[in-house]
C-alpha cells in the first residue's frame, strides 16, 4: 500500500521591503533625482555666465560698466587675499546684524501676538519705519553713530527686522484650530500652550521671515559699507569703481552674491534639521 502524504500548499511569501527589481528601480530613480537637483543650480549659474559673456561680447552694455566674466575672474586672481579678507569682514557684519534682528524681531512679534491692543498700537509705526527707504538714513546714521560698524549693523537691523516681526506675529496668531482645541481640552496653562503648541506651530512661518531677511542682511551690510565702511566688500566696490577698476568692483559684487547664497543655504539646512516634521506633513511639488 502506498502511503500518500498530504502536503500543505506552499504559500508564496512577498519579498521583504527594499528587495526586488522594483525597489532597485525606485532607489535608482531617487538617486537620479537627487543628482539632478544638485546639478540644477550649477546649470543655472552657467546659463547666467553665458548670458553675461554674450552681453559683454556684443557690447550691449559698455565694458566699463559691465566687464566680461574673464576680466572679473582675472581681477579676483590678482587680489585674492584682499578680496577674501574683506569678504570675511562683510560676512561677520551680516551675521551679527542678522542675529540682532532675529532676537529683536522675535521678541517684538511675540509682543504683537500676545496683545491685540499692543498690535493695534505699534503696527502702524512698524509699517511706517519699514516704508522709509533705508539708503536715505545712511548719512544720518553716520552723523549719529560715526564711522565703522555701528551704522552698518544698524542698517542691517533696519532692513531685516520687519519680515521677522511680521512672520513671528503671523505664525503665533494662526495656530491651527485643531491644535488650539486640543490645548483647551488639556486645560493647559498659557505658558504650556505657548511652549508645546503655539511656538512649534509658528516655527515654519518664522523661518519664512528668516529666509526673506537673510538676503536683506547682505544688502544692508553693503549699503552700510557704502556710507560708513572702512572695510568690507561694499567699501571695496566704492573704492575700485571710483578708480575705474570695474572688474575688481564686479569681483567684490560676485563675492557678495556668493556669501548670500552660502548663508541662505545654511539657513535652509538649519530649517531642515530643526523642523524635520514639516516635510513629512506638507505636500511637495
């Protein structure tokens, strides 16, 4: 007699996550997208340089006002130590003025958000101060504060603080309704609600103001150096442009742009590290 043993049917198990050709294609696609994202800024810069070279080549702008990119690069190669030394001075002024703007802007924004009476009392004044063209205040700042860093840092502060104030006040007064209801259900104190819910919920909006203010800090530092600087890239721009050496002046302008890009990128990195949940809870393009 033949012993026929019944065997359990074999159930095919799904491949573990991250295995199989589909996962490999997804990984390769993500790698290609990351590489393309890193290359796009370089492509944009190369296109801008090509347009610049073409304008200079066709002399659509007088070479004395806009020298070719090669002349600007040659000016930097001739004076790298001097340009980098003044770049460091300008960067310190940008960072110091920006830090002062963040400290004051967040505090003023907190005050506006904490009291409707304070908001109505001081918002028109803040708007009026922001509406004044800051370059017109340069000579007055020199008269009041003298030459050197004080008027420069004041100029950076005046340009930066309003976006930070506005974004802080907006973020703190637009807490999502579900989070506000959750805080009320917990019977949390005002400080607990601020620390646990309102301020964390306002951070994305605050970073919007910081990202707007960072390039303005570079503009403020250069304007201040135009008016009262004894060092810095703005000082070099006025000196070399006045002497007719526009290539070196443009080299200093390019360094201002490079410093702005680096500081803005650093701020984006800080935002990603400090607010990892934002990317997970918001839609992307």
